């Protein structure tokens, strides 16, 4: 007999059939014959009042209304036609978003760190060399991921508020001849954006694959995977795509695909791109079951892509740039300082600011939340306690939101002005 469910209460076990959900049998089982030694009582779980703030930190960003609607759609199963259609829509959409003709595009079940681990461990084997160009927290995470997998990690650094010159990176590539170079495009821990044009050609000159983190830049900053020679790229939905966290797009070049197909090592099972490519039907002839993906997250990612497609990449990039320019113009009227000194290197999705002497960064963020219902963040990792991180991305990349933020920052600077304590 196939079982649908069972329930035990007061010494009686009731068994239900799976098709009709009707009771088939009731069997009396004395409690003394069953182990009911509960050591944890049922918890008291009560709903709390919560007023959602504007999500204007370094991510997650506020979610498009259409994404909320998609998130609530009926759940599909891994083996139905609608599920397959959703995967197909996501893959074709990601080719547009990443600007790649590669068929090996899909989404990893997990946050941006999962995508980072998937790309690194599929392209770089234990014992091979990964060069990490480190200028913030996320590069430090890439170092940690690679080391745990037994990869030989070489690190080159630049000051946190700056980016790498191509000459600097080429010197390191020429010296080390690594299997891959990993670099962050937009860094939300420092607020700068790395120039990528031409870097792929430099990497390939030395037989190196180029891996790029676009978690906080994709959709808000120009990024051209094929034109720039990117071999492995990963992103996530909760930043400029204005979706929920938990599902992360990736894409691979033909050069990377060859490395994956001819590899001599095995990456973690959950992140095996060979198997995931079959589940995602990347080549049009497979529907392999690998793991159960989250239907709500798949629907949400599809809706994020649909929003971006309807706007077009060009208009989305322009909207972020226009918002940033207006926001920075307002900030220049205040006593704050930009952490990234060169305007061209400032990330369009996340602005980093240094407060005047005497201000406490945690207190500043707390006041913004309590008085203005706006959530912003202080620094993280190497910038903890040194900067504010303010996001104008995704659906929040508007002149209206820039003005709301600027007015709130101005008010908070006045309210928390402690100059009288330092006189």
C-alpha cells in the first residue's frame, strides 16, 4: 500500500491513502510501546508587526511588484512542461542579460556565494593556480572558497578605494601563468567598479581563464561577456535585478566549456556544471533531474529578467547612471566625502561615503532606519567602521529615491552633529 500521510494522537495511528486522502485503517498503539520522550516543547511562534523600510543598502534591494506576483505563482514540479518552459525563458533571458551567445548559461540554486563556488570549482582544479585580484571583501571570499578546495591561490592587491590597472594584472599573469584570474567587477564593500574591457584578451594571451563577479553590477552597469572575453561570470538576483536572494545566474564561454568537459577533477556534486547543464537542457536534448529547484525563485528570476528585457539593458544602465549623477550632486552639498576618489571608478549601484570626524557609523545607520525608515549599511570586512554603503539600484535607481535618500542623509547629519562635544 502506498502511504499518503499518517497521524498519531492519544494512542491511535491513522493511515491515509495517497490518492483519495481518505482514512483506510485505524490501529491502536499503546503509548507505552512508542517513543514519545519529547525534550523540546512546541515553541510559541507569533507574528510581529514589521514596517518594511526602503532597502537602500548594498543589497538586497527592493523587489519589483511584478516579481512579488511571480513569486506567489502556483508551484510547479521538476518534471512538468511549465517548469521546462520557465527554464527555457530564463536561459534565453540570461543570454541577453550577460550578452553572450553561449548555450552554457543557467542559474545556481543558492545565493551569490554558491555561484562563486560553482564557477571557481568547475574551472580550477585542486593543485592548479588561481590568481585573485583582491580589493575588497568578496575577493577575500573567493580566496577562501578556492583554498578550501585545494586550489593554489596567489593574491595581488591594490588599495581598497582603487581598482587595478591592466598593466599591473598583466605583470602578474606573465609571472604566474595561472589557470584563471578571478576579479570583482563591482565591489559593494568598497563601492568601486573595475574596468574590464581588454582584460580577457590579456588573460588569454597567457593561457588564463577570466572569472568575474558581477553580483552587484549586473543589470546596473554595462557588462558584455562575449565582447570582453569573459570565461566564467556569476551574479545574483537581489541587487540591481531587484529580486529575492537565493538563485544566482552563471555563464561560461566556449573556452571555459572546453575546460569543464575535459576536466580531470570533480567539483562538488551540487555545483557540477556538467550535470546542471543537463538539468537546464542547455543543449536542447536533456531533461536530467539533478536536484529540486525552488519554483518560486525560478518564477522570480524569470520576472526579473522580463523587467530588464522590457526596459532594455541600455535604458537600465542609463537610469542607474543618471540616478547616480543626481545623487552625487546632492551629496556634494553636504559634509560627507566619497570613499572612491576617482569619479569614473565609482560604482553606479552602491555609493560609499566617509562621514565627518565625530560621527559613529552604526548610530548613523540606526537613525536613518528609526527616523526615515531607510535601511543603509556601514562598511563590511576591511571597510567595517570606515564607510557608509548606500544603494541606488534596481527599482530604487530613480531620481525620486535619490532625493529621498539625500534629504534623509542631510537630516541625519544635522541631527547627529556632535561638533559641540569636540570644541
